[in-house]
């Protein structure tokens, strides 16, 4: 973008965004349609549409930032959209499926098969070594775990609802709310490529359970599945203070992973107090160090290794505190404030790795941006595209497919990067080309051409 004029950027936008995104998709995942069709088909009668057609249609709905299935029906009711969807699904398509046909299929689909395909896609990206530069200490993949809600109801929706009692904002009286939540593990492949490594739905087995499902239980299931899918992948887990527990640290250790977890005074009281006491005494030595001008803010870092030996905890607890000054307007005046962070980790802290440790620890916030984008940005995951419990989950998983495609397109297409389009702007362009402009023979040749990986080099 630097050194280009508005006219040059405007001229660059003449290209077909749908063709460019399709090329990125088929470059990395050339057999995606075949994999979708190889899943166990839950439909028993003869079908007019392949599984790849129905799934790619919903993925494209999300890519084009279309909120509802009915809106998709209207937008995709174009001959060009039918031809383009057929190209994506690897077949000749005569008519666009109706949204109800798609939803009836998704209600029956086994989500674990879709998640397996997404796992294979992530493995492909990891194996291509393009992202190795962004690992912590040039070795460990950063994986963030956090939970979020994707649907809630004021009346019971199904037997899997999580039930929460809270005050009604209108009446002030306590009442029951019914939630559907999910625990995500997001892998950071690059600064702007944060994608789903695994999804675990937090849900009750039935309406009369004695103890509801929760994030900690879901984390055990999710991390076990990630370990099974990626047994040799070197990982550092990034998590908030909810996971500052010995059982969670033990789970990471047994999986062969490192951890960096936010630490608050209430999450590990004795650990936090012993660390604070050491700071007050100012004890110095190879396990206690004060580092000035750390990280990008040139703040101050204090770390103590092996605090667990003092507190008598069973898992390794090295603790780092980081603080820096910043200015903020308050009541019309500029005031100086202090920002503070505290993390606990099994990674040995040294003067040399403090800044990279802080940068890695703070990248946990990338998952919040990911949730914000999926909720308030393009994908609007809180809009119910299906009221069926299984259908809701499948729609959520397909949003992760679309998010992956859009992030890769922005990161790896030089021409999209040159135009500097936001995801929302890119989605609008893709929608226009997908629905109103059939792929030309020249565009198809462009997509199918064997391009060297270095062509996709927007990430520097």
C-alpha cells in the first residue's frame, strides 16, 4: 500500500475477488470438495445435491457476509451463483438448493466429520512451513483457549441448554436464561491469521443433570482431542486466569505442552501472595530479576522462577509481572496511569526471553478479536440460522471454515493485500462476483494454474 496512489488502488480492484479467493482456497486445499463428499451421508433417500454443494453453499453464505439463510436464498438465486457454486463443489449444477434443503441436511450431519476435515486443513497449513517464523522461540505454536456464547434464549430451547439465573434488566427480578456456549482453541499462525484448531461445545447431556457442563470440563475434552489430532505438535497454551489451576497445568504437562496463564490474586491466592512477598523483599539472584525497558512499551518486568517450590505446588510455576505507564484523558485532563499484567508459566524466564514472553502472553487477546469478528463483524454467529440443536452447531463449525478462508485470502493474496480491503469490504466484493459474474475460462485457468508458494507472499 505504501507509495501507491488512490487511482492505482482503484484500478487494482478491477480483478475478480471471488476468483482470487477461490485460487487461494484451491491452492492450499485442492481436494476439499472430494473430502466433503466422502463423509457419511446422513440422507437415506436419493438426493439432488451432493454434500459438497450443500456445505460449500453455506460456507459461501458466510464468506459473503450474508446473515440469514433466507437472505442467502434470495442473493444466490442467480445463474452465475449456480455455476460458481458448481465449480467450488466440483460438479455441474442446474439449480441452487433451497435453504430448507440445506438446513434439513445439516440437522442430520455428524459434526465430528466436519471437524476432522478442518483438522486436516490446519495440518496442511502447518506442514507447509510458511508460518514457522511466527512460533514462540521459533518452536512452539501459540494456541489460545477461551469460551464464548453463541446463542441464548429466555425460554428453554432444548435439553442441552446451560441454565443461568440472573436479573432481568427490565424487571430487576431474577429469572432463568438458557445458553449455548462453545470452547475454542485458536492457533496463531501469523499476526493476522488466528484460526480454529478445535471446537468443543459446552452443553448438558440432559435437562435434569445434577451438575452442568463447564469450561474446565470442556477443556479436558478439547485438549485431549487436540493431542490426539496433533500428537507431536509443540504447543504453548495461552489462557486466562480461569485456567490457573494445578489440574489444568498438569494436563498441559502430561500432553507435553507449555503454558502461559494470566494470574490474579484470587485464582492462586498463596502463589500470588508468595510472589508479591518476594517482590517486596527485593530478593535478587538468578531466579529473581528486574528487567527495565521490556517489550514494546519499554516497561518494567519482574520475574521469579520456581515459586512453586516456596508455595509447595505440584506443578512448575514461574511468574512474571509486567507494568508500563500510559496516558489517558479523564475529565478533560490527561492523566498518567499504570497498566499491569501477571502471568504464571512453566517456561523458565531469562533476561533474554522476557520481551518475547510478554509479547506471546499478550497475544492471548487475539482470540477476543476473533470472537468479536465472528459475532459483530462478518459472520454474526449469534443469529440463528437453524433452531435445531445439531444444526446450530454445524452452522457454527461452517463459520470457522469461512473465517479460515477469508483470513488466508487476506494474508496470502498479494493483490487483495495491495487493495487494502477490510474483511467486510472483501466480502461485499466476493458476493458481487459470486452472484453476478460467472467464472470465465481465463479465470478458471488462473485458479487451476500451478503457482509456486512464493506467489502468496503478502505476509512479510
